[in-house]
C-alpha cells in the first residue's frame, strides 16, 4: 500500500514538473499596424527638435544693456547678417543680444571673427 502511494506521488510530481509549466506559458505574436502619416509626423518632429536650442550650444553675444538699444542692435544685425539667427535675452537687469546657434566651437569662432568687424565687443558664450 505504501509503495502504491509513493508511486502515485512520484508520478504526480513528474507530471507536474513537465506538463504544468507548459500549460501556463504564453505564445503570442504581436503585429503593429502603423498609420503612414505617423512616420511623416515623426520626421517633422525630429526636424523641429533639431532646430530647438539645446544646452551646451555656442552663441555670440553682440550687445548687453538697455532694452531700446538691444532692439536697435538686433534690427541692425538682422539687416547685415540675414542668414544668422538672432534673439534678445533678458537677464535682470540687462538685455542681451545673442546671435547664432553653433554646436561646435570652431564654427562659432569663425563667425565671431566676421561679426567682430562690425561689433567689436562681441564675445563667445556657451549657453547652459
């Protein structure tokens, strides 16, 4: 009698070890269908993000001082250097005119030399 109970327990254990884990395993394949417009939207988003100012870029500061003078310098700069972006930045208590957005210092220094001909007090800034 005891051998029969031992055989039943042993066979139940073997059955459990081999067959029960397979009954709980999952086999699924996922298929994602994507709208073709999504890829176009993603491409536009990447382009916009690449144009956004990120920390660590180099800028050239051509002016700091009062608001009206900053506006005049910005307008003057945009007339002369149409291909370089420019903006006014306010840091209490002064306004700054920053131009360019360079990822590499060497490109910023090259343009700085050209800009210094018109704006001798221009200096290189690493934005943060």
